[in-house]
C-alpha cells in the first residue's frame, strides 16, 4: 500500500516537472521570437511614425519606458526630416494629461516642429493606438509606416497592425529596461494569447 502511494507521488511529481519544463521552453521560444522583432532595423524612407503611448508620471513627464520610445522616435525624425510622427495614447485615471499630449510636448521641447507631430489622444490599448492612428494617415495602404515602441512590445504591435490592414509597416525598436525584461516578456506572452482570443491577431 505504501509503495503504491509512493509511486503515485513520483508520477505526480514527474508530471508537474514535465509541465513546468514545457512552460519554460514555451516561454523561451516565444521570447526569442518576440525579441527578434525587437532587434530589427527600420528602412530609411518611412513617411509616418506611430509612437505608441505608455504611462505618464504624475508630474506629466514620460516614464522611462515611454521616454525610450520618444528617444527612438526623435532619433529617426532628426535623420529623416520629412517623416511625420503620430503620438498615440489617451489619458488614464492616474495620469495628469493624455499620453499623446505628454509625448508631443517632449518631442517639441527637443526640436521637433509642431507641424510634424499629430496627436491621437483617445486610445487605451495597443489595438486602439493603431486603429485610431490609422485614421490619421491619408492613403494608409500606400504609406510607409513605422511603429515605435519598446523592443519587447514590437512583435505584438506589428501583428496587430497587419491584422488591421497596414500594408507597408515596419518596426522602429526602442530600448527597454534590462531588469524588467523577463517580466515584460512574460506579460507579452499572455498578451499575445489574450489578443488572439480577442481577434486582434
């Protein structure tokens, strides 16, 4: 009787270990795919950049994640003076201004002309960022579009954009905080599943 119980415990333990190993392997495989998109190089002739919003601090300044996105956008805009930026993000209940307004102010303060900045301030999700920003691009299907976001967020953003009908779209990767990357990748894995269920991918 005791031997039978020990066998059951052993089988259960092995099953749990196998399940844990499968989860770890799936996480690693997904992380590689996600980060591969985050290492891409955008083409030199993008016409529009859609800069995806992120949390704004209580003082109205961008958080570090958002600042990285803005720095990537500013760098591209400085090197390509005909490109136009669409800064996309609404205002959360704990944000003093919309993410779009905070981003526009940050870019303008660093020399990007206001005529090159378009604000989209109604979105609350990545899918809405893209769908509402798309409405601001004349002749969307013929335009060369860059999506600016942190490296770990780029893969999902590009999938959503293509699902929505973006024809000529590339990623413009921004940096991320290394210490938060494992958690952010795990969140992205769950977000991919969620967006697949919602029909966004």
